[in-house]
C-alpha cells in the first residue's frame, strides 16, 4: 500500500470520501434527514436576482448562501429573504440558525437581524476573517 498525494484529484474521489463520512455520521445522529431549502427572487425575464440556499437539519437551519444582486442592495430584499427562509425553517421545527460570513461580506447585516458571532477564524484564507454566527429562531 502507498499513500498518494494528488494535486488534481478526480471529483469522484471527493464524492466517494464524502459519501463514506456521511454514511458513518448517519449511524450516530439522532435525526434522519437533512432537507434542502431555498428562496429566490426573479426578474420579469425569469433571471434570479436574489436568493438564499440552506438546509434544515434537526433543530438547525444551516444557511449556505444569501445573495442579492448589486442593483437591489439596500432595498430590504436581503432582509425579506432572510426572514422568509427563517420562517420556513421554523415551520420545519428548527429553532436555531448557523451561518458563516467573511469579513468583507455581511457580518453587520446578520447582526442587525439578531445573529451573534460565536467564533471568528482570523487569517482566513490569509489576512481576512471568517465569522461563524448563530441565532435563536
């Protein structure tokens, strides 16, 4: 046997390894599903101009992404999307939310909506910071 370091691994390897960890984790968690959740706003041409991507997992809403096109920023669209995705998660039984944001992204926005920084990773990826934030829904 020989361990290989791969500078350009095939995507199938990462998928395989992730699947094996997922299989192991499901044997130990008390919840049986992780459900996708999203919100979108489209313009008259059908183009997505704002939205959020998340998952619900047990008591938790896990927000992966919240994005608003530049021309809509400052018009309360992000706040509306955040509120609606939180409401949808509450309807699924969630009572907490976890997300992360980078130092140049939206920490102040989330704090305005009741999120608190639980942990900050300084020096991410080199000179920035990544904030992990939580809110009780």
